[in-house]
C-alpha cells in the first residue's frame, strides 16, 4: 500500500479521492482549512491524517508537506485537488479576482509540486496528479479566467512529466467534466454581470452551472475510483478525461482546431525564410 497527499479533502472530489484511496488500503494525508475539518476527516479511519493548510500560504505548503513526509515515512502519490471555480466575462473580471484564482489553482499547486519533488527525486519514484478540468482544454465563454488557470496547470503538468519522467516520477493530469459536487453551488465564485452585451454569451455559463446543479452527468465517487485505478496502472495516463461530456467537449475543441489548421495551412507554410 502507498501513502497519499491530497489537498482540499473537506468536500467534493477531494473527499471522494481520499475515500477511494482509503478504501483501496492506502494511507491518506489530507489538507483542510481548519482544525474542525481535521477531526471530521480523521473520522474516516485510522489511515486518514488531517493537516491544516491554505495552499495560498506558500511558506506553509513546504512545512506541511515536510510534516506529512515525516508522519508517513515517505509519500508516494501527491494529488493537487484544491481549487476554486469562477464565472464571468473577461471584460467584467477584476484583475484582483483573477490573481486570487491563480493563487489557488496555479501557484498553490505549483508550491505543492515544488515541495514534493526533492523527496520524490531522492527516491526516484512517486506520482503527481493534477486535478484540472475539461475547461482547461475546451474553451467556454464565461469561464475564461477559470479555464486559463486550468490551462496553466495542464501545461505545468505535461511539461513536468517530460522533466521528471527520466527520474522515475510519473505525472497524470485529470480533466473531469461536470460532476455532482458543490462546485456549482456554494463554491462557485464569479464576476458581477455588469455589461448587458454579454447576457447571451458569458453570463449564460453561471446560469447553466447553477441551474443544473445536482444534474451533472458524473458521480464524483466514480471519478475518484477511476483516478485510483489509473494511478495503479503499470503505464498510467499522462492526460485522463473523465466523463462523457468531457470527452465530447475535448473532441469538439480539437476538431475546431484541426479545421483552423487546415483552413489556414497556406499561410502557415508561407513564412519560411528564403
């Protein structure tokens, strides 16, 4: 059995991943936001270890990861799950909101990766899992800032795989579609819809997400079990889409891009130096 470190296990997919890992016999260090949540997490079983961490506190990330290493004797799987959602037109989104979102979704995840790598490199083993989103592959108006943070995490993860693969460390980027968590309810942040011109485009995203809360196509526990299964594979995936909706959106996005490549190939290939 292995030792897992998962950020953001209080609710949602993080909690489900922790439960799936515990059910598979692993030990899980899960990070939460306060001491009360530690007790609730540790009530899941004797192999559940809760630690308080705000991933935007970059100094604390290393200290908590170091403590988790000492407590477990060495971590094998590191899951960057903590994240926030956001809707709003690009024009409407305050820069401070965008920075705050990146603080959690990108810089917090990067800090966890950097805290983990010295240990994983020393052991020449380990697996880093980044929980992204299909919005980090397929653009959807009204979710541009959120999607940009997940695009960034996806690039970090796929580049990281090239850098650390020769060192024995594996990387998997997970891209779920819609799932039945509180993401589209209490945890969905957003810009104030202040520009009427976006009523039929960017403003629709929040209406769709909140209006269909509880009707999302995927079960977070099934997604969590799929992640545990993928990590156990001899050759785990670099990119793992989860949900038929995620697959459909990804295929549509890539078909659009291929169409653009084909349509403008005459210009693409016309710029060679003479």
